[in-house]
C-alpha cells in the first residue's frame, strides 16, 4: 500500500504540474520556470483499482446468469471516473448513465456498445446528440414521447420504457403503460427495446420491507407487462445480489461494481466484492495535547489523557464528510485509530497515541482495503454511494491495474 500510494502521490504531483503548465500556456518563460518550481501538491491521493472494477463486474455477471449487464456509471462512475470505468467495465454489455456529456465522453473514449440514458432526454434539444451518439433513451413521461414524435432521427432511436411500479418517482403507471407503448410503437423514429422498472426496497428482505417490497413491485410490473412480450430490465445491485427471484433480460448494477455494499449492515466483502477506490492522505503534523485540552473547530473533542494528535491532509473540501463523528476509523501504522475533533475544510485530526511509531509523512487510509467506505458512511449516517460520488475534483487520482 505504502509503495503504491507513494508512487501515486508522485504521479499526482506530475498531473498537477502538467495541469498548471496547461493553464499557463502563453506566460513568459521565466514565469513558467518559476511555476515549475512550485512545491508538491497536497499529500492526498485517491487510487482507483481497475482490477477491482473488473472483479466486481465478474461477480455481478455470475449473479446475472444469462441476463445482460449494464454497468451503471452515472455521476462520473460513482466518483471513479468515466474513462477508468470504460476500461474497468470493458466486458459489460452496456453503460448506463445520466448526462449527455458523460455519454459523449464514453463514445470519445471508444465505447461502441450501447449507452443507456437513465432519465432519457430532458428537453427536445437533447435529441440530435442522442441520435448522433446512438444512445438508448429511457422514456418515462408523456412529454418525452411528444418530443420524440416531433423529431426526425437519422436512424430510429432505441428506447427503454420505464414503468413506475412503486418507487413513485419516474415512469408510467402500470395502467398507462400499454397506451404509452402503443403511442411509441406508432412513431417511425423510435424502436422500443425493453420495459424497465426500478426497486425502492431491494436493499431489504421482503419480510421487513412492508408495502413497496420487491414482490409488490414485481406484481405491479407483471400487470404492466400484459401488453409487452419483449425484454425487461429490473435489477439494481441490491436486487441482483439479494433477490434471485427478480428475473428479466438485463440488469443494472451500480454500487456493487465499485466494491461497496448495496445493503446497510451487510459488508461488501460478504458478497465477494473488492473496494475499487481508496483514499489516502499523509500526516502533516504531530503534536501532544495535554489532558483536558480540546482540538479543532467548536472544541468538539477534549483529551481525557495526554494525547498524541496527528493532522492529516484531508478535509471536507476533499470529499471527507464533515459530519464524521469522533471515533470514525482511520487506518494508519498498521491499525485503526479514531478520528477526533471536527473535520475541517482541509484537515482531519486523529489520535495517534497508540501508534507511537507513526510520524509526519506517514500515510493514512481514510477508506479502501482496510476501512470499508461503507463503515465511514455508516458512522456518518449515510451510504457509501454518497462518499464515493463526493470525491472532490481537487483530489489527485492514480490508477492501479
Ligand atoms: C434506474 C437505476 N438503475 C440502476 C441503478 C444502480 O443502482 P445501484 O447503484 O444501487 O446498483 C440506479 C442508481 O441509482 C438507477 O437510478
């Protein structure tokens, strides 16, 4: 870990000086030389493990059986980077995402297989790009059908028709599905590929889920399917891993592909998943805090004993949650130590008393192989999804293959 991340930090420095050089094109030579003497970037680094992405996709495939696998890569591949996802998920049958910009990046990166726009078109202005990039659009609302009706594509646009079976966000009601299908089928510029739905409670056992359980949504979907005999696409990660009764012809896992859990309280490792992102930062400063002294904003944490405090180069502006409570685990010096004091914009503080060998320059893992992102998320009252997606742009990213 030390070796890989150390290397990565150096690479991060390279990336940052190149970026600086890029923004400084046209500046006098002398000034550029002065800029190239700028110190190292902050010692923080996210590392994306492409082998873990491939491994997790293989796990999803095993669960999917004969079903096709859309790798969900919205939100910049849950913070991992679209371009890296293209390589990590090269074996997927398609990519599912939200933004035309991300779809264009996938195409520019050489992705020739299908790309599914999970919310379809937002306005009629999206249609030329959907046509040009040959994207598959989810159609969930009458307004989108009217936009399609008024557009003349070069080739018929592939669509997935979304049925609202209980999530009550997007989709046609089961009772309006057959009319929507008929209207779409009548449009020469449209080819209906599949019917889809999304589960609200696939992360819970059906017995505990109450109304809106997976089985309720499946029943609603079957009702909608009376006027459709083609392919169906239902399962997200939780449905894929936890509800084998959910069938269909294609699945749409997201979070599991990044090695985080879709189910609170059930570790990702128990599904055989490997974390694809690790976030590491180095110790900037070590100081002794006398018993009774407090630390950081709001003096939230007060030392009960004489305490050795380490300050790490990672804060909420890097994506580490500000709400992290005292005791949130951090991995350093071969063991877990507790976060103490409020998370600042650029720093966190940890109790190093029990790792006396750890000093300035030592590397800490905020999440990754030793500290599952889900554990940090749980301490913060949220889910791994949110932490991964919130990785800040200012954090340099390295890759491991
Ligand atoms: C429509 C749809 N399908 C699939 C997914 C993937 O879900 P997960 O990351 O829980 O596997 C999402 C994510 O929110 C989604 O919105």
